[in-house]
């Protein structure tokens, strides 16, 4: 039986997260190979000198990300195997990181895992396992499990005003994967796609790669330019009204109405309701889909900041595209495990989700305030963040005569990692450089120290 050791005092992260990172790095770097078995929960807990629950939470995260598989009567088996090129990248990244110590990593997408109520999640999951023990079907249905689609339909109506039946909902792993699916339902010769510029590159590049004509539509202070959109010749528009990804603006009620009117005489509006859960100060406006349910495709995801145990996205199709889905891709291979879907459906119906959502909103609103305070203290008038009350990250525009790459390099010299934004433009804009900072996983002191170090690096 293999044994492992880890110094938990070297990090302030929760124990289960340190275990998760330890095993994940071991797997990705080849120390643990595909086919190897990790110790049992009890053995691993004894080896590390920690609780069994901490080990179980770490293993569940590894399973959800595809690194492990729990094989009945055998144990936890490593299933991830990097190819040769991936191993070279991992070694290069490791060498680069070892040369420079990063004290603060403003990586977008990092989240505070320790706040997730794993006890409730595992309670629901274990109950389902016992209920389905003798009649569990692994594959499930292609659109997603009906109990989940029923709960999602209710959630979206109550929270976003989305008009749908469970039959209209298609479950997926990530929004980009659902955009790939949607592209199969559209006609590359007939449909011309408008996209926000700057905007979500994952959707834009998917359309481009599949041969669609894509038109970049510039933004005004309230959202996409209707004048530019009308003149572009696009008959399908992809928008993210709750939090426009690059500028973080929330689309106004008037602009939503104008877009709905535009869509009525065209083909479709694709509404990516990105991070609608994290809107703090003002009321949340209803989805555009609520005005034009027969003309809108609604795409959303259960934010990783709220549910870190697996990826879950969803798409609401209007009747015309629903018939296309059933005729063109009846063999759609559902990418989200049936057990995860059923667990989340019960998590919703039992009320755990709503309580957790409120707690996380308060936590991340506080983090957003810490970031704004640090920015005002260390960079007054020298940099500004787009948006005021949304999300877990900031697009920070820096008033400096430096390029984006130069800002990133200067920050790294000070031990702070920030990220570029040039890839979100289809056609570059003429403005000061902007970098992306995620603060979802950082505490108050880490945020303040990171912003202070950036001010010293840039000014």
C-alpha cells in the first residue's frame, strides 16, 4: 500500500484543498499514472493524519475533474494520462514557476472551495447512490435527467423570468460545449452571427472555426450598438446582458427591449446569461428570453464559484431549434454524469442551493468591496475597474504608457500574476491596456497586498 506525506502547515488553504492539489499535481506530473490506485479513504486519512471527510472531499473533487474514478470493490483509480506534449508543457510551467515566486495569483476562475457545504452535498449524493444501487443506469437521457431539467425550469422562471418547459432544456458541461451543439442546429449558409466586440472569445471562435460569418459589433455605454448591428447584416446575435464579459456592464432595460424588437424580425438572439448570480447592488433584470421565448436561445451555467464539484451548464431552445435538435443530433452524448445531475436536482429541490447562493453572494460582495477599497487606496486615478457590482473578477484598465505584455511582466517581477485581455477583441480597440484580475479565492489581506504590489510595479 502506497503512503504519502504532506506538510499542511506550509499553506493556509483548507486541508481537503491541499490534498486535492497534492494528488492533482502528482497525477499531472506523472508521479501517479493512469491505472494506479490511491489509498482508501481510511488509509489515506491515517497516513496524512487528517479526517476521513477531508480525504473524501479531495477525492470527490479529483473525480469531478476526471483525474480519478471510484471503482466499486477496488478503490480510487487514476484515469488521467497526459500526452507527451502536455508533459513537456507541465515541465516548462513548473520550471518557470520555480524561477519566480508568485505571492499573489489573480487568476480568474479560482474560487474559495472551503465555503462549499460538502457535507450536505455528500449526504444527498450518498442517499441517491443507496436509492439507485440496484437499478442505476450510467448513461441516462441525452438532454439531461428530467428531475434536473424540471428544477432548472423552475429556477430559471423564478430567478430570471425565463419561459420554458423541461423538454426545452438541454444540459451540458460548459457554455462553449453548448455553443458547439447549437452550431449544429444553425445553418452556416443562412445564419450570420453578430458578437460583442470585445466579448467572449470561446463562443466567437467556435462560430469562426465552424465556418460561420461573424460580425464584430462594438459596444455603447448601455450594450451593443443597435445601429452597427442593424447595418452589419447579422441575423443572429450573441450577447451577455447580465455581465458583458470584457466591459462587465449590465445591459439596460431599454437596450434589452430594443434587442428583443430587433430579434423579432430576424432569426435568433443567443442570450449568454453569464454570472447573473453575482449582481450585488441593483435588482436583477429579467432575461431577454422572457420577452421573446420563440426567438431566443438562453444559455447559462451553474457558476463554478458556487458549485466547484462539477461542471454544469444548460441551454433553453425555442421550439424551432428544439425540433432541429431532435432531428439532427438524436445521438447527442450527454457529457454530465447522471449521478451529478440527480444530486444537483435534489440539492435544488431540498432547498440547499438557495441557502448556499445567499451565503456566497454575501461573501463575494465583500471581496468585491475589498478590491475596490484597495484600488482606491493604492491606485487613485491611475487605474479603474469596469463595472461596479458584478462578478468575481475585474478588468483593470491601467493609465500607463505600457503595453499589456509589459504590465504583466512588471507585475510578475513583483510577485503578482495578472492576465491579458487582448484575446477578447475580434478587432482591437484603441485605448489604455487592460488586464484581468480574479479575486474569488483571495482573502482581504491577499487582495490588498496584491494591489499594493501592482501599484509599485506599474507607477
